[in-house]
């Protein structure tokens, strides 16, 4: 019981439904419960913003419960409207399959192979008849869906709301019914969708579903998500050690404590110590290096983390070139190179980086979008990203 109470009060968890007390009773009753976490492959990377949920799933497995990773390969084609100010662009089945190619490989960096079951919701939704879906849709009203804050904001701004966006919460909720789960884990921005599933489980299966809403990885200053795929600001579990270290170092200082708290498994006492150090005026750069080291150690190993830190300090502090540099075969304009190589997420971002004087070739700032790159050129973007042209 102490372990269960400690788990339900952990720093990763924001809210528990129906209540922590009731869930503790259900978990101590002796029955092995089934919990799941769902992820839609809307992009190719599992990032640090997802890991809070994976840590919670790992802890549930350690407590003896069964855990399921649900890959929403069908729901990803529709797109979760949560926190979106506009209708999401639908993905094709081909795009979804491409995105989820390395999902399990990335998740296995936290959850060991064989410790969880994997399911795909295309298995049931691709075979579902419309008359069966109506039995689900009839459980809810338009008023319940339109009451969501994000839809109210769109109405105020006269922005469209797609009819299919009302279906998404019901589909996420119905996943719980099909899999006959006892509980769901998800970010607190998913609470509405998870509670829809709680209602459906009660209606269809006649039992109580547990909902564990986890804390979001948010910047306490801007209140925005720290991991932002649309803006290219995120740390992927697939990143190389150098990319991971550098991307963490590029995060704002305000992100240090949330990242330590919700994207690592360091002890609570370590979190308290870091908080005191930052509040006491310690240089955030020092603490951020510790954070970057911890994350590289988690997803690579300690020896690699040490070497990556040393290399970063040589490049950043001493202005030296990194020992290892990615080579890229290319002939053309610098703006095209930035996009083609992935140094910029779009052509507009590439132009913006050049305009901001953040792009260097052989140590000189580039100001012309049309500048031609040559074989042997060393391209640098910001303080940490390098590319040698072939």
C-alpha cells in the first residue's frame, strides 16, 4: 500500500480519477489490472514530452500490472484536435506507417522488450461498420463536445471545426472498451478524451475505468509545451548523443527544472537540490550541462555522455570544431541545403536562420539565401550544429 500511495503521489502524476483513494483500493485488491498508454504516430519521433507517460507505465509494470502500448495508426490519420487552433492536416496510411517505423525501438530505451503488449487501433477501426459506430456516437451530445475550451476559442475566432474532430475523443475512448482495460495513462491535456473512455467503459462493460493524467512538460514562463514538433524544438529518443546534448543546451533556462522533473528518473531529493541551486543563483549553464549529461546517459550510456560533454565544451567554450562531423552530399544554394539536410525544418525556417545571422560557412556569417555551397565547406548553424559538404 505504501508503494501504491507513493506511486499515485509521484511528481509525474497530476490527477487521478475517480480518486487516489479509490484507485489505491483497486490496486491493492489483488487483481492484476490492465493499463494502457496510446500514442499517435503523427511524426517519426518519440520525444521527451512523451516519456513522462512511459515512466508511469514502467512503474505500473513494476507494481505487477499489465501494460499495453497502443499505437494509434488509425486515429493518427484523423488527428487529435487537442490544443489545436485549426483543423489538422490528415495523414495518409503510408505516412503513418513511415512515422511509426522506429517507435518500438525508441520505447524500448525505457521499457524492456517483453514487458508490455503492443496493439494497433487500425485492427478494429478498419473493420468497424457505421451502424456499430453509431452505438458509440449516440452516447454523447454535440453540446458535450463543443464545450471544450479549444473549440470555444475557435468559435470566438470564427475558425472552422471539422465534424471528424468530434469523433476523435470518442474513438480514443472506445479504444478502452475494445481492449477491455482497467485504466489509461495520458498527459493532462488528454483528460477530456480519457474521461470519455471512462464513460464508455461504464456503459459498455459495466466497470470503473481508472484515468491517470500526467503532468505536461511545459515552460513555466511561457506556459507553452517545451517539446514543440511544429517549431522543430524537441529532443527525440532517436537523437544521436551529440544532437541530444546540443538540443538540451539550446533549451531556455526556464526549461531546466521541468525537464529534470518530468523527463528523467533522478530522485526527488536531486530535483529539490537542483531547484535550490537555481534559486540560489547558480549559473544555469552548469545545471543544464548536468541535465544534458543525464539524458545522454539514459538513452546512450555514461561513457558516451562523458565524451559528448567534453566535445561540447571544446566546441562551445573553445570555438574548436567537433571531432566527429556529419558529412552531407549536396550541390546548390545554402537555403536549399539547410532544408535538405534537416538543419532547418522548412524553407521558411532556413531563410529565417540566415536572416538572423545564425548560419556560418567556414567561420563566416552567410547573409545571402542564394549563396552556393562547395565541397569541403563546413556549415555551422547556431552554436552546435555542424555539417561538412561533399
